[in-house]
């Protein structure tokens, strides 16, 4: 990590773009929101960009209404990628490469393993032991001498809360809980977070989850639990992609399973896989890497070019 150089660049440049990963989750949104608000306090001209829409459960987060879906990268002196994991996941990989080739500064702030984004970034602020990127942003704001108010605290606590599964996953460390306590002291609204993230399931979402559970498959040899969601399922249940969030964590609670995989069809006709585990001996990122994906030991994902064939409770993946 080159925290000293990163602090210098954040203070040196006035126009800064924060780039969130596609299909944004609570950590990239919380971390970006917290950093955005902090840099505004330093009188910086800051913008946020994300290829995809903000999922409904996270619309309560401060300043997410300021997130744009496209901007001219050349208008900014500095770009900070927030929790992006890899270059492709930014959604703007070719434009980022062009930005770096123009000799401008790219800072990568993350807690994912090394990948191609690490290679092109001018500076990397990466902590593999951090529960979330929001945890890293907490320390960064402290080093920048930025006061963490109620709004910033709520944003960062959202990142910690979601990436630790509500402080249930094994990436919850004593430091994570200490930071969470400090954020609560600074006014973080834990009740608002839990209400929107954990206790916000619509009837269409419940129908979708029930359908997904009805297709649950357990591979006895590999001890992997899996299920699928199709685009037709979303239509039949009157649900949307936001309602998919959390299903893989639910099927990951099967005690005899080493890992859980949820396959779901994307609007572009691909199959996206979310993989989770709580087994200390299992590294699901290795599985994701085989298929060109990535992530953490406990939570990863990848995309397949194929389609799902459903027959009642039975299903199969047909690769193209």
C-alpha cells in the first residue's frame, strides 16, 4: 500500500471521479458515498459513476442520487476505483486503460486479491485483511483529517454490515467491530440500515425466493448446494433483479454444504453465478477464477455464456 502517496494525490487534485463496480452492492455504494462526502468537505469537485442502477434497498444511502451512469473521464484529474475487484468489473475497462495511457492518476482502493486492475493503477490501497472497502475508507478519512459525521458513518457502516453478512461471516474481525462501534458513536443509523437491507423483502421477492428454494440441488460428492433463477421467473413473480440479492446467502445456510452457488440469467442473455461459503477450508475464489471471475475466499462470482433449461424442480446449464 502507498497510503502516503494516495493521501498526497487526493489533497493535490481538485477534480476527482469515484468509480463504483457494476451491479453495485452495499460496500461499493457505502464506501463511495463515505469518500464522496469526505472529499466534498475538503472542497473538492467530486463525481461518482456506476454503469448500473443503484439497487432499491440502497436508495436510502446518502448522496447515491448523485451517481451518474456515464461521464467524460477526461474531465477529471484523478479517478478512484472503489471496491471494483478487477478491471472488467468497473464496466469501463477500455476507457480506464485510455485514461491511464494519458498519464493521469488512477487510484485503486479495494480488499480483493490482486488482478489486472492492480496492474494498471498508478497507486493501490489494498488490504486483504479488511472486511470491506468501507473499512479501508474509514482509515483513509481519518488520515485525511476528515470528521466522520452521521451521514458518512451511516454510509460506511452499510458497507461493513453488508460485506460481513450483518457481522455473521468469518471476515468479521475485532477491528471490524471496533470500527462499527466508532461509527455508531458518530451517529450511524443501524436501524435504517437493517430496515432497508435485511428487513425489506417484498411479496414478489418472497415468491422468487420460494421458487428458488424449490429448485435447490445438493451435490453429495462435492457438498455444493445450488439453485437457479431465470428471466421468466422474475416476470412470473413480478420481481426484479434487486429481489435476487440475499438468496445465495440463504441457501449457504445449509449446514452440510461446503459452498452455495446461485445461477441467474442476466438481461444480456448471460448466466451470472454468485458463490458463497463459510467453510474455512474452502476458497470459492479459486472456482470463480477458473471461469474468468474473481472475488474473495468466502464470496466470489463469475459469468457464463449459456442458458438455463428448467423442468419443474430440475434444471441444467447449457453452455454456448
